C-alpha cells in the first residue's frame, strides 16, 4: 500500500513542482482551498494540463496501487472536462524529491515523463 498525505497541502512538493511545470508552459496557480479540483494549470500550445500535486510515501508503487491510494485525487481530477486539448495530471513526489507523473484517463491512469509525454508501455 502507498501511504499518502491526507493532511495539509504538500507545500514543499507544490513549490518544487512549479519549476518543473514552467518547463512545459505558463503556470497559473490556483488559490488553495478544500473545494479545488487541481493545484495549478500549465498553459501551452496543446494540451493544457490541470495538475494535482501529492506527496507519496512509497514512490515506487505500481500503477494499480497508485490508482487505489490516490483515488480521491483522481476522482476530483476526472471532474475536469476531458478532451484531446486537456490533460488531467497527478504529480507525486517522495520525501526525497523523486517525482512520478500520471495522466488521469476516464478508465485509468498512464505514467508520463517530466515532459508530459506518455512513457513507453505505460498504462493502467
């Protein structure tokens, strides 16, 4: 099982995510609140990414474990409209600074590289 943060916003993870996001486009940070579906948007040519950042205790979990352990965040991201021009993403960071990136699809998640492109053979 992947332990996940259910407490306060992962401020260090979010702060560390912004420079990564800026490499992909213009970043619009959302004012934090319990009703938010995502933490920030990355606006580039296409797709626009809506990103939720979470801290993962065990970053090397399987896709199935991540889908199960971050179910609530994934469900919230699925409330964002889906199209070829929109990427709904879950970014996970370990306490040691290791990142993993996932695109939330209607029927599962796929792992992405830092550039937002699917990793070869990724999907659950």
